[in-house]
């Protein structure tokens, strides 16, 4: 048997194995879909929650911005605290200073100054 015949036979066997594998994969996927539909039906019927099924929660990964530190934009006139001006709530020192009549602009850190 020549080398090219051996190579041809091996290629033919490989194609046959790959074809059988594709059939098995398709059967597996069909069975998986059936099982998934049955599970979904049972979960709906009995109103199971993800927690009751002990499924891992789908937590969104933190974005690069959410954990990043931002340069301070405001400085407490009575102390060393600073605030970036970002976030939902203003710091207590900021709101207290505003209540005492100190304008926001007076607490703003001027560009080029080192605090």
C-alpha cells in the first residue's frame, strides 16, 4: 500500500468519524432542547425561583468606570475631605457648607492647584 493510499484512507475515516460526530451532536442538542422545555414547563407550573433551584445569579461584571477613582472636584473648606462630584449623594460636609451659605463654586478645586 502506498503512502498516498494510506493518507486517502485516513482522510476517508476522519470524514466518516466527523460525520458520525455531527449526527451525535445534533441528537444530543435535540434531547437537550426537549429536557430544557420540560424543565421550563415544570418551573413555571410550580413557580420555582432561581434561588430555589440554586442557580448562580447572573451578576453583570463591573465596568472599568465603576471602580475607578476620579480626581477630586470639591474640597471641604473646614477640613481635608474632598469629593469628585460624582455619585448620587453629596457628602455631609458639602451639604452643611452649602446650608451655611458657602457657594458650590467656593468649594471647587481650581485647576492646577495641588490639594
